[in-house]
């Protein structure tokens, strides 16, 4: 074996193991100095039981002259990172220990290298487990998206309340408790879990490019690892964000069939609708809700704004708008807005130019 500084893994170096695996310690994880390797003394049987790739590797190793370490053969794991290999081996020995905190923004970064090793050594169960850990944090349906946004708002509120009763040294920060979209986009594109991309791009759309991961805003606002995105992902983001944030329903879309006036030719009579009591109120309501986004400069998801139309129409604030809906339109607005939100959600893959099966988003 090449004379390289080594260290034994504290947990995965078994005295009765019958093979030692050697993997390079990543330069970011190791102190300054020469390259180093970490050693894992493990059991061939367990690795071969889970992976035909390990079976072939050990068979090839025994066919020729072997190096040894501590009385057993040693195998150099070419190209493998010691930290990732440790997680893979720990999964084989202690599968119940490989759990991840919900909404941990670092999970996609932590597991990506391990998934590549799971692919390399054909351990499908580990691959599925790790991908599920990331995917489970992200909504794939409109109902899940609404719950996702509500949970983020609840986290914001909880954290801000704790600032009033804790010293700054004990403050929690929002970025540590919500999923981070840029790393998830990179993850989903590499590992084929495209069903979470619409939600990830939509969440990224709500974050200012000034709010990058290392910025001062990470304490109080949503932030993103913008630097991880390649040109193609940034292009999709910009094109999709322009289309989604420009969305604005027309007044007649909120009205009941009875108030959706038609010409003698059977087409929408826009002029007559705009002059009708329900048409006037619908326009004022939409302008009032959409104006909130323009006045404070924040990016508000149109899915959220559509929901606000219902909330606003039921709140005391509605009396600040002259007029009202008729009884039929007052009932219909729930169905109309629900339909518009579902249509907008279903079209997110098209807006962001994503290859996603629309049936996975319902």
C-alpha cells in the first residue's frame, strides 16, 4: 500500500472484519496537510449480500496478489469519498440510523455523494431511501403546496416570537428550518425525481436573488444557494418566474354563468361584463388583492393571491370596495378560484419548461 497517512474509522472498524476498505478523506473535511485515507474494517459477507458489485470487486481482488493491513486484505476504493463511504457502510450495518430531520436544507447536499456510491455499487434500497428523504420534504400536489406554505409561515412566526424571549446567542434562523430550493433543483435534475421540480422552482421564484445563502438575510428571510444553479436552470427559472408572476385573472373569470354575459353571437361581451355590478366588483377585488404585491415589492405567489381573493371577499375589508357580488357569484367564486389555482398549478411544468408527468402533480 502506498505510504499515505491513514486513520481508522471510529465506528466502522470491526476487529473481526475480514477486509479493510481505504477511501480518501475529502480535502474540505481534513486539516491542512498531505492527502489522507480513512480505513474501514468490515465483513465481506454483508457487503456481498447487498451488492453484486462488491461481490465482483472482492472476487477480482482475490484473483491477483493482495496487499494487506492489520492481517487482512486491503482494497483501495478508487474515487470514493471517505465520508460518503462511511454513510453507505453505516446504512448496511445500521439501516435504522439513517434518518434525516424534516425540512433540513442540507439534506440534498449531504446525500448526493452517497447516492452516487449507491449507484456505483448497485445498492438500490439505499438509493431509494435517500431520494425519498429529499422528495418527502417537497409538495407534488396543490393541496401539499398549500400545506407546505402554511408550515413555512408557521415556522417564521414561531422563530420570530422566540427572538423576544431568548438572547441573540440562542436565536434560531429561518434558513435552518425550511428546505432550500436551489440545491433541490440540482438534486432532482441529477437523480431523476422531476416531480418535485415545479414546487422547487416556484419556491425559488419567491426568493430575491439578493438573498443568497451566505447573505445577512439568512437570519430572517428565505434564502437560496443561487451559485449552485447552472445556466440552464437559471434560464428556466427566469422564464418561468416571468410568466407565473405576470399571471393576473380577468374579472369575468370569477363570475357565475348567469353573470358572464354573451353577445348575440355567443361570445363574451367584455364591455357589458365590465359595466355590470358583479363585473365592477370583481375588477376592484382583483386590483385590490394584486396591489398588495406591487406596493410592498415582495414576490407573492399567484396561487396565494387567488386564495387571498376568497379571504378578502369574506373579511371586513371587503366593505372598502364599493358594491358586492350577487348571491350566485358569491357562491361561484369558490369554485372558480379553485379551478384557476388547479389550472395554474398544472401548468407550472410548462412555464418552467420541465419534463414532468402532469398526473404526478394532482
